[in-house]
């Protein structure tokens, strides 16, 4: 899952020669991760309670972070994902 994919990414970064097509161990590890993802699909998380979101926005406002506080509120109100 998450840890395995991060581990393979870190290994590929530190030791790029491990990602060669002829390296069967890395190839098998990638295949195992793909199979694991099919067997254990992702899950939804519950949203933060409105009181927590409002509290975070209030803390930002008290620090003078007006734009950021509005961004938090707008992203929660319109159900925006982190990349949007």
C-alpha cells in the first residue's frame, strides 16, 4: 500500500539502477503492489466537523492570515480537494 509504494519510490530515487527492466526483484515488487491495491481499495474519510474548521479559520484570522482563512472556509464549503 502506501508504505510499499513510498519505499519503492525512495529506492528508485536513491539507487536509480534498481529501476532497470532487467531487475526482476523490483519488477515483482511493483507487481505485488499493484495486486495489493486491487485487493485493498481506498476508503473515504469523514470530513472535519464544522466547529474544527471554523476554529482553524479563527486562528488564522487572529494571526492576520485573512486570505488563508477564507481559503480554508471556501474549500470546505465547496468540498474542494487539496489540489483544487
